[in-house]
């Protein structure tokens, strides 16, 4: 533990916080009630987690070409994630999916049996 440099500590702080955000976004996709809330978890939180992990990996390397490649991946994620989330939400709206509790995804334990 004592032989870790300051760059290693910074790197691991970024990587662990990125893993926390990615895990939180994954749980959000499982637990949130409707499509648009789930897209928000996937589009925002997982993107932040990927950024933090990639920044942490930048601190781990000594090669400038690897840093440039990781930076290009961050830029690619910055453009593709919001675009994908927008396209998916637009398709959901055009497909007739609305917001609110009426359109929430029901689990089997939440559905009440009908008296027919």
C-alpha cells in the first residue's frame, strides 16, 4: 500500500467512482418504473461511469498514444450516448408510449388479479 504513488491513488479514485456510477445506472435500469426513466439512467449515469473509468485508465498509462485513444473514446461516447438516448425516446413517443404511472412497467407482484 505504501508504494502506491499519488497518480495511482487518483487513478483508482476515478475507476472506483466510475464503477459505482455504472453500477448505480444498471440498478436504475432495473428498478425505475417507466421507459423514459430507464433511458435517463442508461444515458446519463452509465455515460458518466464510462467517462470516469476511462479517465482513471488515462492516469494508469505512460504512453501518450494510449491517452489519446482513450480521449477519443470519451469524445465518441459523448456524442453517441445522447444521440442514442434521443433517438430511442423519440421512437418511444412516436410509438405511443407516454409518461406517468399509467405507462409504468408492471411486475407480476404489482399486478392485482381481476375479478372477472
